[in-house]
C-alpha cells in the first residue's frame, strides 16, 4: 500500500485516505476536500481515493455494463485507466481519467428507468487501485480496483463531452434494442435519423 501511495503522489495525484468501512468509499476526516495529504497519512487500514478537484481531473465513471462496453469504443485510451476485478477474476474497465482543461462540470446520464449509465465526475473522490470496495457492476460485491493503464502521461481530450454523450446514447439504444418486440419499424426510423444527423455508422 505504501508503495502505491508514493507512486500516486509522485505522479502528482492528490489522494485521500479512505476507510474500509461500509462500502469502502468514505472518508471520516473533516474538510478532506481541502487537505493535501502526505504518505504518512495512510496506513494498511486505508483505501485510497483520488481528490478529483484538487488533482484537476475529470473521471469518466462507467456505471453500467453497456457504458463499459462502449467506453472501450468511444473513449481515448492514451490516459490513466483502471477497473474493477471481482472474486472470480473478471475485470471491467470502468474509469478513464483525463485532465480537466475544458473545465467540464459534473454530468450524469440515465436510462429511461433512471438507473445511471455513466458520469463525468470532477469533484469528490474516486476510489483507485489497489483499494477494495463495493461495486454496483458486480451486484455490490467487494471488488479490487486494478490499473488497466498507468505510468503514462495524463490524457487531455478536447472532445471528451461529445464522446461521453455518444457512449451514453449508444448504451440506451443497446438497452432498447435488447428489449424490443418483433416490431422493428421504430428502430429503422431511428437508425435513419442517426444516419442523417450524426457521424455514426
């Protein structure tokens, strides 16, 4: 754990000592949002969180199976990426970190049933490797956070919001297509509209 803390600090992440209580994502330290923690503030009883605002980052947090799938298609992979690994060793690629040079704000997209597709997060904390915390994508199972890509230069994508919106739209469409009945005509019309007004195949 100490080596991971030192590596993150050397990479200029502002990180937070989290508790392993409840869901493994909380911090009991008052005013943690404005504190710059050092390596000595962490111990083996801590998870590690990234202070997104202090670090100047936007976290593309893929909160659904469809978003995780389309994130791989639409998002740039030339940045820090981490995911979650469950007890059976299955890994999902759920977090893409980018420099927030465009001053993006918190953005949340939902399915028609109000469950979350994905979020652009610019404040609060993101639980990062090698922490273990609960995950909605694995039915609230305790999952290890694992790096997919690290030790790279932080990515900066001026088109991040557009790509985020595309992956969210594709996630909804996939969900609707999977639930469709035998009447495909509305989807033929929808595909025609997308072909006319978007640069999608």
